[in-house]
C-alpha cells in the first residue's frame, strides 16, 4: 500500500517569514503558484497565499516593499505527517475542504506537498471522486 511519501511532491518552493510582500508576489509569479509555505529553515511556520497578499496585505494598507510575510501569513495550517496513509490524507482533505496538504516529518520540518492531483493518480477512482466532491461542496457560512 502506497503512502504519502511515495506520491507527494518534494522540493517545494518556500519563503522565509522576513521576505517582503513584493518578494513573495514575485516568487508566486515566477513559479505560477498561489500558496507558498513559510519556513524558518525547513521548519514549517505557516502558509501565505495570493489572497493573503491582497486581503491581509494590500487591502489593510501594508507597504509591499517593507511589510513582511509574517504580517499576513496564516499560521494555523493543515498538514499531515509523512508516514500517514493516502486514505488519511483524503479524509483530512474532505473534512477541511482543501486541495493541498503540506507534508512534515516528526520534527515539523517541511518535506513535501500532497495535492488532490497526486492523490487522484494513486488512490482508487472512488476515493478520488469522493474527496473532490467533498472539497467542492460549499462550506456553511457563518453570519
């Protein structure tokens, strides 16, 4: 039975917490990605998304040339341990309605990323379809 470490993407691009919003935006443009893990060395601290740059950064008046990633990143991120099964990853993706999971080792060092696409290639068709269906469901809005 395959595990996450068998199918995840290794060598993930990351940014440090002291990178400026402009540096992060440029890296996102260069690599054509929306989310970037934020790491201190290889220790996972959080994630920053293109949406974070706009909603928490620009809209809140942060100067993109001087404000740092740590001022807009999300610290409470979903991750999964390297040894977990693909079924556990699918369950977590369904529960949290997310398409990507950061993969860490026992010391919370980032070792890769698992996407819904990675999962779909390795899991049986039913698991992949159920996961996508749950991820795509609208979440209940709190008013």
